C-alpha cells in the first residue's frame, strides 16, 4: 500500500507547493505519529489556499487520508486560520465522521504558517535547529500539496496550481492556472498593471522574491502569488536596497534595542535566533557571536524583525540571510537543543493586521475574485527544476506532439528530484537543460 502510494505521488511529480518544493515521495518515507496540513496561508494579499480550501476541501482531505495511509500516522490535523470562515466550514464538512482527522483553528498572526509555529501550537513540540519535523514525530504538508496528492492517487499529474494575481492590477484574481504559464499573460488576465513603474514579487509580498525580469518568469509548482507593487513602495525598497548601503547605515543607526529579537517567532520558541546579535556581529565586528551559528541558523526568513521589529528602518532579515548563507557554505551546524519557550509567546505574537499596516499593504489585502476557468495560454515553459534537488532530464525532443499530463522531464538516476509534465497539449518548440517550451496546437 505504502509503496504503491509513493509510486503514484512520484509519478505525478508532487512537490511541496508551499514554496520549498521538496519532492513529496521522498518526504513521506517516514513514520510520524502526526500529520499536519498547513492551511494557514499567513502571507498578506495571497488568497490561493483560501479559495482552494473553499473549492476543493474534499480533495484536500482525501490527500490527507492518503498521507496517513502512506506514513501510518495515527492522526491528521488541518491547521487553518479561524478568520477564513467559509474554508473552515467546508473543511469541517469534509472531515465529518473521520475519526483520525481534526481541525485546529489558528489566530490571525504572522507568521502563523511557519512550520515551527504550527507544530508547537498543535503538539507542544519544538523541532531543534537543523532538524526536520519528523525529529519530533511530525510531518507538515501544505494544502495545495495535499490537493496534488489526491489527484496523484487518481493518476493525475501536477500540471496546474492555484495562483493569486494582486496588488496594483486592475482586476485582482485567484485562479487555477497551467504550470508554465507566462507571468505577463496572467498580469494581462488581471487587467494589467495600473501604475507605470511597477515591480513584480513572486510569492507572498513579505517572503517572496523580487523579479528582475517579469517578462521572463513562468508559473512553477511552487508559485502561489504574483504581486504587483509600485517600484517606490517601501516594501520593494527594503527588498532591493543595496546590502552594503544597509550595512553602512546600520553601523551608526542600530542601537541594540533588541526589539527585533523580542518579537522573533523562532526566538520565542527557544531556538536562539537573535537578530540584534547578528546586527552587532556585523556592525561592531564581534564575530565571536557567530561561532556556533545559533543566532542565525534557526531563522525562517519571515522578515518580522525588519517589517515590524526595527524602528530605525533597518533590515535585520537581510543581515541574517547574509550570515546564514556564509555559515551554511562553511557547513556550520547548530547542535544545541531548543531552550525554554517564552512564557509570553502568545502575547508576543504580531497580528497580521499590524504587519499589513506597517508595510503599506492595506489597500491590497482585500477580497478578490476567484475565476473558475481561464483562457489557456498559447504557450508554456516547463522549467526542469521546480523543486529541491537535481533538474530533470528532458524526455522529449523538438517537434514532438505532447498531451497535457505527459511527462516531459524525468528524474536523473539516483538523484533527488521530481518529474515535470506538459500542462497543455501542443508541439515542443524548444528543449534545453533548463526548460521545455510547448506551443499549443
């Protein structure tokens, strides 16, 4: 049973759709006692999982049951924000009578969707820095991933996903779109940008990345959002400001108030993340702080220290990312066990509304339309690396006619990876080591 399910999941190319992109058939080769569905969708503006839960609650629950069967876990918990009342109602209906399944209602705080926060809230367990959730008997699976698992069980590969297109566009929307859809095409479907000088963020506005060339971007299995903001928006400036410029300012402006650390969600779980110490290490040349990596390696990159925690308008998360990258390059690992969870952790939670206000996102965090069907793009680009691990090897050549759902990239032998599939019927017009281009016929 387990091997059969894993084979179907592998064949469908299922990966962590919440952003990580870890191949799911590998992730589920474990024996947890608890499986947690991450349905939090804590990023502002993004509504992809919200509509997915409202439209496909039964499939999400089917995916959860498949994961329980595959791993042998004794219970499954779906963690969803209680503010999403329709999604909660639909999920409650879908789990009715299923003894192993339950809902856990989350407060509307940021980052409620952080894996560590969800595990602690549901089980009271803390995953040590550098370890995976299975270390404490848990597996966490994103809502979109569970939907894809339910489809995989039915023999349907990952060729589509729910994506939010919002911000400074004429008609913000959420829709299920083919993997490989050009980002400009989706902007066009959303009525186009309504400001002349704009920046596109792929993913959530806080944790997503700024696109250097939106015209050359395509939807992947992990793309949950396309956010358009004015290039002069403070969030864009924080994400794109030159790091050396930030460092110069920090040397005179960082007063070591440590508020960034006080509100850090990972610090409050006793994981030792200390943004203010990173700032001290880089601005005062106190490198001894970085010796064991404890202050940086447990960071989840939520950016809370930057968006709310620094009254001097600095970007501690940029400094942590720099230090963390250097530590990982040197293969530094933290071997310390978690410390004591802050007794006032609940009081330290930052309401999402506050984050949204601080970052000027209030005008964009609104109810948006959900489109059931969209006009299919005339061409798609299927990237051969949409996951953690090795890129796929093309299994088609130029001139081939492919059907939607046909495998166009296979996993290299003995490598970590995930298959990719054609999302439309068409002719292969270009193949190289990075992508397969398909033109609709």
